[in-house]
C-alpha cells in the first residue's frame, strides 16, 4: 500500500466515524422521543410486539441495509498486490 492509499483509507475511516457519530446521535434522539432507554430495548421481546411495530422494525432494518450497501458502493476498492513469496506467519518476519 502506498502512502496515498493509506491517506485515502484514513479519509474513509474518518467519514465512517462521522457517520457513526451522526447515527448514534439520531438513535439517542429517537430513544428519548419514545421515552425509552437502551435497557428497554434489550429487555423487549420482539415476538410480543404489535404487528405495526414489527413492520416498522423490518422497514428500518431494510433501510439500514440499503444505506450500508450504498455506502459500500461509494468506497473505492483498493487492490493490494502480492509481491510474491510466502506470507509470514504471526510473529515471524520475512528475510529480504
């Protein structure tokens, strides 16, 4: 990997960090608006939820999957070329 590749990867990581922070904030805002805590979510049995809530949950999960897929398509794929030879195992170094 070149320094340019690493710099681009760091930019992508920072973008993801910002997106996670935005989503966390939105999640907290929505929890407060509903009067819920994260503990409430962990202790809730979705099988006992009303059908409307199940439908909303499925819709939110689908939207999240689609948003993740869109974001994955936006991030360029970086191919790392192997220069040949064996890959060292953990704790070992390759001699040059």
